[in-house]
C-alpha cells in the first residue's frame, strides 16, 4: 500500500468535483488528468471521508439540479399478508384428560430386609442397591446381601431393576410400547 499525501490543490479539486456531483471514479480520473497523479477511486473516497465530505448523507447534500449517476436501488416488494381464514375446527373434539396428582410410590423390594451397609463397609460381593438419601441429610446405605453372579445386585434387587425376561425380551417390550404410543 502506497502512502500518498494529498496536496491542498488536490483536496480543493476533490471538494469542487464532489460539489458537481461526480462519482469517485470520475473524480479520481479528473484529478489524475489535471495534476498528473495516480489516485485511485478508493483514495478519493478515503480522502473525502477524512475531510468529512463522504458518507451516506452525501446524496442528500447534492443540489437537486445535478444528475445522479447511480439510481436508487429498487425497493424490495413487500410481502403480501394473507387474509386469515377462520380456524378449521374438527367435527369431533376429544376432551383433554385430567389427571389427579398422586403421591410418588417408592419402589423398594418388599421380599428382602436390607442390612444397611455403608459404602466404606461394602465388600466386593455385597449387593449395591441403595437405600436412603431421599431427604436432606439422610445417609445412603446399601442392601449388603450376597450379590447375584454377573450383577451388582442380589437376586431380588436384580429382578426389581431389570424386570422379567431376557435382555432381548425386555427390549422387544419397549419397542411394542413405542408402537402403541405412536398409534
């Protein structure tokens, strides 16, 4: 980028050509022809903006009898608002079901009496089904009975958490539930 300082005569010519309504490229060409310089259109714009002559309000300041070189851009067509029709109301309307609030049932295995072992006292083969911790400050303990092979829980807690059947039977049951819900 070349640093060019504008002479006062060049700035006066810029001001004069702007007052005549010339475009910046025409101004740069006229100044270059008159003073044997090499100003670009961008240089003319930059100098005019530093002098406070350029800007979006420049077109308003020009005299009305001077021709405008660039016509105003066409305005975009405004989208037509559609008239709203009456809402389509189906012939039958199902009433929205109302549900009463019920108390949340705490699922705990009734068949087994937990030993309430703390986390620090759990042995590797103890059931890790948690008890407590439901209320603020309540300690969490664990079942502590011998666990089922291949599981973290004893047999009753395993069936409570996993449900009946094999893994594929349980996943098939959820698929059926999804199909019923979608219908």
